[in-house]
C-alpha cells in the first residue's frame, strides 16, 4: 500500500504541472492588467512600469511560470497582489465554509442518491422507480443557481427557517450555527449531484440482483433485507463509490457558484473576486488547490476499494 501511495502522489506532479501551465496561459491571455487595476486609470506610465518590476510582471512569461511552479512544489504559492498576504493564508482563511459546504453537499447527494437508486433498482418498473428516475432527470436538468435561488425564496424568505446569506465561523458560533448558514447551499449542490449517484446505484443493484450468488442466498432462506444489505449492496458499491468520488469533485466546483448566490465567503468566492481583480497568484493558487483536491479524492476512492472488496490489493 505504501508503494502504491508513493506512486500515486508522484503521478500527481504531472497533473499539477498541466493544470498550472493551462491556468497560467489562460489568465495571461485574458484582457486586463492587475497593475492598471491597482493604480487606476490616472496612473503615469513610469508608475505602472515600476510596479510591474516590483511584482516581477516585467519578466518573460516562461520565467514567471518557472519561478511560480518551482516555489509551488515546496508549498510557496506567492503573495496576493491585492490582499497583501501569502496566497496560502488567503486560501486557508476561506477554506472552512467551502469544506463544510462541500461535505454537506456530498452527504445530501449520497443520502438521496443511494436511497433513490436502491428503491428504484429493487422495484424496477414500478411507480417508485419512475418517480425517482424522474427526480434524477430533474436533477441533471436544472442549474444549481436556479435551485439555490428557489431554496432562498422558500426557506429563507417565505418560511424564514434558515439564513440566506453570510456565514458564521465555527469559532464564533459553533458547528451548528456555521452549518445552518450552508444548509441551503449544500441542498442545492447535493440534490443536483444526487442524480448521478441514483442512476449508478439503480444500474448496479439491478445487475447484482440478477447474479447467481444472490439467487442462491434467497434459496438458502436468507431474509430479503439481509440479502440486499449484506450481499447485493456491498458488491454493488464499487461503481457507486467511484461516482461518489466524482461527485465530491463536482460539488467542490459547484460550491463556486452557490457561494456567490448565498454570499458565503469561501474559496469559490475568493476565486471569482480574484478573477475580477486579475490577482494572478491567488487564481493560480486556488485552481492548484482544487486540482490537488481532485487527486486526493481519487486516491481516497482507490483506497476505499480495498476496504469494500478484500480481493483488491495494491502492491
């Protein structure tokens, strides 16, 4: 297992390199100059040039990228142009609400998706199957921001059950108060992503329930619940866990949109603000963190395979 983890972590370096090159090229091709944004339209040319030299933006792009990536490999993502603080500090200060939102969304997606897919698979062709598959189709059809706005209107404006904007940190108000501020956002992201889990769960359950060992378990007199939970569901988990890993990555991306809708000061909102200000180091740092989260999510999924199925071994 140790050798496997080492290989996977080494394989992440080229992924990070490709992501870094892509983001670096795209943000430098985009119109706008961070120095001009900082100094304003009335700045004199010599002031702009002096600021560009101070920030290292006067050097050729390959040199700028080489300096940034070499520092990034040792954990130094540079300093924000506008926030005047290390990029890592800026990201960590916004990480709590994003993680709470992402894990909440994954929990909602798994709870809805696995339940709906299990019922649909066991009652194939019934009204319950058609109802849950209709919800799955609805989930992949509606955009997250539209669902988020409707949740705000229903639970925030009409019923006034939950806050619709802002965030209270765990240190300030405790875990429950912090979670209350991201519940609606987690529901918006989680419901959308549950559709993928529901469809995969349904397909896996239908396939497993038709296999010989399940029929044998029924023939031996085992109860239906025990056959489903101990034999069918566990053997159907491999593709479901794979989809859950993908859902984690999609939820992390979806958090960027809903953080704007709910005014949650998370990493996604930091990224959007940095794009508007052309804060290159922060943009590159946030995208790099998201890429690493994807890699770690896939690694965790691969390790979970060995827990679910003892026949899987990593040498």
